[in-house]
């Protein structure tokens, strides 16, 4: 018989959950991968939850990160839903919280990410497994800490150009790696080509997500910004704050 426990999420909300939860829906790709990696019973996911590839396909899709299929969620009868303040939409989360226990993460730094993983491990009865993943992530990250250099602009979208600014996990990762992020506006500001040129970056990093930048985009970009080195980067490494961080290599 399950015991009820009151836990506090990263937004300071108290959530009453059954311990251990047996039917979990995850609304965030990076957290879905982590939960599956530590052996948590995930019964629902978003269409953007694509890892781990060999285990994700049989799990029912409940919509996107910003558009939930409430009827499908109800059919799955979750005893815990796990979301994120930035990646999910407040109206949808509020509606879900009226019917189900909803635990929310709020992540802008590596420390926030490690705290999320340890907390979810404890909530789901997978403390040792979660701590093992955290240790592996820390070991991988230590290999690349401060290894990069240069003044950069990190682009996440095209038409219009959108960049990663301050108060984002991406910004924290850039500085952790040794880069200087030239974009000082908060969140994800829109920039014109001229604004990017005036920032005079050494490097312009083109993320593989959410916009799927490819090599042909780099060729066009080199004509726009001939003084900058234009590079494709793995967006999952820069923005996923779960076990994906174990994938960093020198």
C-alpha cells in the first residue's frame, strides 16, 4: 500500500505524492530521459521526448510541451506528473494540478539540474540510481569545464534570428565551458543580422534544436557574418539538464 508524502518542488510548491509513484507522466524531454534511465515507470510523454531511443517509442504521447491532450492524460491515470517552469505553459500546468499531483522543476544552472535529479530520485524511490547519474554527469562535465574560448552568439531559431540570452540554462552552460555570451538581454531575444554583426562575435553557434540548423545554413551565415566562425553544435548538450549531460566529451 502506497504512503502519501508531501514534497516541495523547485518552484516552492508543496505537492502530495504517493510513494513510490507507479504511473508517471513526464512533460519535459530531458527529464523523461533521466527518469527512464533511473528505472522510473514513465507511462506518458510529450512528442518531443525522443530519448532513450530504444525505450521511448512504446510510451504513449500526451501532446507537446506547450499543448497537452488532457483526455489522454486522464486515460493514463498518472499518480505524478513532472514538468518544468520554462518548457511547459502555465495555463496547462494549472489545469493539470487541479486533478493530479504535479512536481515542477525550475532550472537555470547545473546546480539546479543536479538538485532536480536528486529530488526526483528520492521522490521516486530511486535515490542511489539518481546519485549515480549525477556523479557520471559531473565527471563528464569536469572534462570540458573552461575548455572553450571566445565571444559567442548562440542561435536557436531562424526567421527571425533568436538567441540564448541571460537567465537561461544555455547561458550558464556557455560560461561553464569558457565562452563569453555577448547577448545580454534576458531569455531568448530576437536579433537582426545587423545587431549580430555589431556584437562582433568570434563564433556564432547554431544549435541543432529547436530549429534544425544544418550545414547549408552555415554557408549562408558565412556570407552574412564573414568575420565570425560559424559552427553547428548539439543543442541537446547545451540545453538538456538531465542524464544527457553525461554525453559531454573532451
